[in-house]
């Protein structure tokens, strides 16, 4: 009798042709796109972590919500983040999370997870272009613009 094992299936489906993907030229472009796709009813309630997936021309392939957390934090599983980036054949990513408090300053935990993700990304030849902190009124903080990426 053969041993039984589950089949694993991970999928990525392009529903919008690449010619219509939005090009990201700046942190402002990324922040506006991400904020547009944030649930305005919950952005002020709990932290959520999302990743913007990009092709080689910095065009947005999609946004993936990686985690929802509590009032002051959310769990980021780097293995899932890279499973998504690799499956979608993304070459660049922009990290983002919200601060329900409206505080734009990154915490030490924010800086540490960004550095950890950057190091892992190098192994896969994926560029971490930015990490944005987005607050309920739409303002944002860019790690890249502030020289801490």
C-alpha cells in the first residue's frame, strides 16, 4: 500500500493585463495605491501588513494582505511573504503596514522586520524598494525617503 500525501497547490491568476498595471514611480504613488485598497472601516482599529508586488518595470502586479493584528502590532511571517512574491514572479516588493494610532514614526520592531525581510530578499534576488507606514487619514512614512531602508 502506498503512503498517502496531500497535494499542495498555490496559485496566482492575472485578471488584469500587464499593459494596464499601474507604474510605481515614487513612495507617493505606492502609498496612494495601497491606501485606496485599505479598508477605511478598520485602518484605525488594528494593524494590518500588506505587500505590493511589482514586476521588473515597477508595475503593480497586485497587493497581498499578509496579516491582521491587534491594536499595536501584527505578525509578519516572512515565509508566507516570499511564497507569495515567488509564486507571482515578482522582482520587487514594497512593504506596508498601518498604524491605527496615527503615529508615523517607525518602531524598533518595524525597523527590525524590515531589515530581516531585506536580508531574506537578497537570497531570492528580490528588491525591497520601500516600507510604508500608512495612517488612517492617508498620510504615510517612507523608509526609503527617510534613508532607513
